C-alpha cells in the first residue's frame, strides 16, 4: 500500500496515520527515534513545542501503535481484539489518566488529564472511543496481507 490510501473519517485519520508510521511492506519505520515521535506528535497537534519524547515514550507509542493495528485487524470480521492488545490499550489509558465529564447538554466527553506524550497518546484513545460510539471505528481496517498491514 502507499500513503495515498483513502483517508479515514476525521479525526480518526490521526489514528490511521499512527498505524501507518510503520511501512511493513518496505520495512520503513517512521518513528525510529524519540525525535521522530516528537515531530509526528507536533505535526498532528497532539503536543506543544515544549514537549520532547523520551526512549520510554517511544517504546509506549510503538506498543500502542501495534495494539491499534491488532484492533483494526479485528474490525474485518468483528473478531475479538487479542488480550495483549487490550492490555496495552488499557495501560495507555491509565497512563493518560483518562477522565469522563458531562457537558451541560448531557453528553459525556473523555479527556486525558496527563500531559506530555502520555496525554497525547490518551488523546488518540479518546478519538478511538468516540469513533466506537459514533460507529466510524468499524470502518477503519488494516490490509490483512502480512506483507502490507496498511491502514
């Protein structure tokens, strides 16, 4: 696949972009260093100029990316998301300290209380949760060809 694949419904596009930071077919890793992650998070407006990713942040972001890839594979046939991926997603939500609050019109909104990279990754999880609620999540899938896996 190429980066010219159809875009996902906004703001789910950012999740698709994260999954596609690894080009499995050509073995190209766009997030090879903490600086790469910092640049990507800034470009997607998930962090501000004062935040710098660390090696630990990079490891967690890559783990989250692969958990999301597993979840997208499950969207093909409504299969269960693998337990390891679920655990990774839960851990990321805990690190982001996701909180629910109700608005005056009676809707719930989720927001990460954490700052920095953990907060940014939590913001991506909020996008996923919102997409699950509005029905757009199931539309985002990966190519099931092991040599591709492009979202």
